[in-house]
């Protein structure tokens, strides 16, 4: 994804991401984090820092964030925007630093021992082997983890179109295809992650964090539809005419379009000896 497009996309999706997340996971998370010192938080695939801007003001402890991503430009933006506008009371207690690194090398990309491992919109992009390394690291170290906004394969459209199911099937198949680190878990990620952690004795709390997009969010719906169109076309090139028509009809309907995109938030608390 080109850097400028990535930055625009992350900016567009941030309000929907924050509105979707389940705040009820914060109480059990806060209960297992240290209260007598600054907590160390590592954010995997931090991008432009949306996860920090959501969690930072909601955690009562002082925080030192390490933001890991391969994109230095996005990380610099994340550090510069670490504090929500008009939220000066949090500036002194929420600090952030950029750590450019290849996530594919996990856990070697960690340059510090955190109290919390977190990520947003990441698990559906990674392969099974990488996720297993994360599970092993968290469980061996007794490291709590919060993985937000993982795509789970549920899509709903209003108004409906004849080609919705065909495009949806193609998009889900594409989400399971090769990404930067290999074949992605795609919409299977939340269930697979929950199962792997539970097999290791960890407590896992899964909550829906769905996008419910309205016509007022047409600016976000448009690139979402365009992205699904490109993915479906790549997955089913022989159906290009049907998929192109689906895109055109969806874009014409933006002024009265509602889209639900299913996500899951996972809070993981490993057993501690």
C-alpha cells in the first residue's frame, strides 16, 4: 500500500475504529496491569498511532509506549499525534517512541519487555505460524495482550445487491491469501487466536467490535468498496464484469448506503505461575 494512501486510509478509518471498540474489556485489563509504576506497552503494527490514541486516555496508569511498524513515516506521525487534541492532562503521563522494525521477525523485533502487548487491525493479516509465536511469547512470559478490530468475516449491506454474496465470498478468499508475512488467517484469525491461547491455559475474552457505517460515512465507504472490488477482481478475474457492475451500483448508492463489517476484540490474560 503506497504510504500516502495508507496514511489517508488510517485517518479515515480511525473514528469508525474508536466507535466500534468494546470498552468493557478495559476493566479486566486495568486490573492485571501494574498500578505502582509506569506501564510499558508495545503496539505491534502501530501505523499512525490510532491504538495509542484510543487506549492512552482510557488507562489510568502512566504509560510508556513502544510503537513497532516497518513504516518510519507513519511512526513519526504516530509519535507527533500521540495525544488527542484538547487532552493536555494526558500529555505528561503518556509517552511514545518509534521503533521501526520488521514484524515478521517477532519476537526478535521486541527491544523491551512490555507489561502489555497490543495491536489493532492486525491478526487477520498474519499467518498461522506468526500468530503461534505471539501466543508462545505471551504465555511463556505471562504477558497480557489486547488485540482489537480483527476482521471475522461478517458483512452486511443495505440496500442489498444481487452480487453481494459472490463479491463477499471472493473478498473473504482474498483475505486468506498471501500478505507481507505469508498466507493470512483472514477472517479465521479471531477464532484461531482464541483457540490457541485457550489451549495454553490463557483466559480469553472476545467481544464484537463491528463497524456500522452510515451514509454520513460515505468518505470511508468509498475506499472500502473500491478495495473490496479490487480484491474480488483479483480473486475472480473471470467475473470482472459482474464485480465491476457491483462496484458501480454500490458507489451510486452511497447516499443511502449502510454497511456492517464484523470485527472481534480479544483480551488475553495468560496464566501466571
